């Protein structure tokens, strides 16, 4: 079993100058491809179950799937709850065998966010697992606007919530399909000047690959969440498989053909953060 907590993979990344990918999962095919990609690259990986994944598959099932995959390889695999919104949901993930709980109180006033996140951090640490929190709301492409992280508030949040990792809003946006943006490096440096807590970028698909590599090597950003670009790789592979034989209907034979393209895309993500060959 190579199941790991978030702290167990992020602290070495921070010390050695690389980042660990938080790969957004929607089903078995992706999470298996991501795990095998990490094995091939000799890299740690964070398998993430976000809200849309949880709508489709119950948390106890997801926990068992993540743990099964972790047992099949010899590289660290983190079973991570992404964007948990309630104490009950976080408790359910903890009880289902997740090794990392991310509580998202970023839409709430600072003190409420601190208090609620601190409670999640407490139940996580009592169970021997990790907690990620978010300060500064990260918006959505074509949807809600972001609210940038205030460095002074980030320092208070990190200190008083007790989180092991802190997601920040520094120009990143969820669901971005291009890489034309870029992160606000001055704001990142200001946050680093206030706290040593490992930093997380949600919406990492929208960050130019060169900037991902630069910040992974030379900042306290230890985790980039990647979803959209890998979902696009899955969608392209699935369309190719379906269109290759319009008469084929067996879902297993069709979905098998997504494995190699998604695995190769995930390997590229891992290499781009400098995580290859770390274990």
C-alpha cells in the first residue's frame, strides 16, 4: 500500500523544488490512467474527487477505488477530497479512507472561513490525515469572477486554521481551456513573504506550462490542480474510439481505448512540474 497524506508528498516537493499534480478524477478510467502515469514517471500523484465526481459516484466507493489503485503501485498516491463544502461531507470522506480533506470556505467572510476550516483540519489531524484550505475565491471561466488573495489575510488564515496546504487566488481560474493567462507572481511573492505554508493553485490547466515549471521549481507552490486539459484528452480519445466503429456498443472495449492517450497526457503534466523520478 502506497497511500500517502497530502503533507507527505508536498513537504518534499517544497524542499526539493517541484510540484505534485492534483489530478481531477471523474471515473475509473481516468484515475487508473493517472495512477499508472505516476508509476511510469516514478512520481507522487494526488487523485482528487471533486463535486461533479461525487455527484456521480458515492464517497465510500471513490475511497475504495483510490485505495485499490494505491495498493497496485509503489509510488505515493494521495486520496484527496477536493472542494468539500460541509463538515458532514468531510467526515464522510475521512471515514471512507481519504487521506486528505480540502475544505472550501473561500466564499465566506475571513473569520468564518478560518473557524470552519480549522474544524476540518482538526478532524483530519485527529485521523492522521491532511487538510487543505482556500483563502481568496478562485473563479470559473465564463462564470463567477475571482477574488484575489490578500497576503495579510493569507498569513492569518494559514496561522489560525492549521491547514497543511493553502489554495490561493492569484490570477488562476477554474475550467480554463487555454493557457493564455498567467499567474500574478508579485502577489505570490507577497504571500510567500507572509507564510511558509505550502501553496496550491486550483485551475492549473489555464497556467502556461513554462510558468508552471518555473513556479514549481522556484516558489512555495507545491501543487497544481489539473482537470480541464486531461478531460479534454479523455474526450478526444473517446470520440476517436466511438467514431472508429459506429456499430460498436460495448462500453468496456470503447473505454479501454482512452487509457493510453490519457496516461500519456498525465505523464506530460507530471514531467512539466518536475515531479518525475522523485520516488
